[in-house]
């Protein structure tokens, strides 16, 4: 941790801004969808109020930024960290934190999915045909959490910044 700031290391989990599909309730995993105007506005207000030196999310304290390679998440990161060019060198784009692969259900709403299913569908137990199972998502995220733990473990008792943004 920085000698100027004795806060414990934190992990920030940020959801991407609004998209047209999210607004319509469509399952969006790997489809490349841009933020809509509302999403851009949401993030601009968030950045103004919460992101900056000595604010709640202080980019100068970040040791690592992990971003899904989806366009909406890249846009979200760019808007939130605008003006903090030093974060570019610590940013890693990784499939490890992409949204669930909805397979055959990509782009559908829950009522549309329920019409297609012969039985009561629950993503947490059934997963998605042609996409990821709940166990595959769990395994992917468990592997990623292990990476984060290792990354922070290296910095835990050192005089360096160690916050992580996802």
C-alpha cells in the first residue's frame, strides 16, 4: 500500500453501462453491443462523482485493471478512467471475466427462452444449450479469483498500490 494512503487493498467490480439489449431484457454474452446514450451518461456521472484522485475509486491506487474484451466493457473502462493514462499500462483484456456464454439463448429475453424450453428453465442449474454450463462459469471464475489472490498477495505488505478494478 502506498505510504500516502494506508487503506487496505480493494477490488472494484464495475458493471458496464446500459445497452439497448440490456434495456430490452435481452441476454447479452458475447455479442458486441455498444453502450447506449443512457449508459454513457450513467458512466460520465459516475466518473464525475466517484472516480478520481482521492475519490472513492482512485485510479492512482490501481495496481491492475482487468476488462472483458467486449466493446461495452472496454467503453465503460475508457469512460471511467478517462484522463488517467497510467492505467493503460496496467490494463489487461481477458476472456476470464466475460459474461456468461448464453449460446442458443443469446439475444433472447427470458419469456422467449421459457417458450423454447420444454421444462422450467433456471440458468443457475441448467445453463444454456450451445453455451456455458453453470460449472464452466464457476471454473472460469474460480481460476480468475485465484489470479487476483496471487496478484494481491505479492503486494499485501509492501509499500505499493494494490487496488484492482474489474
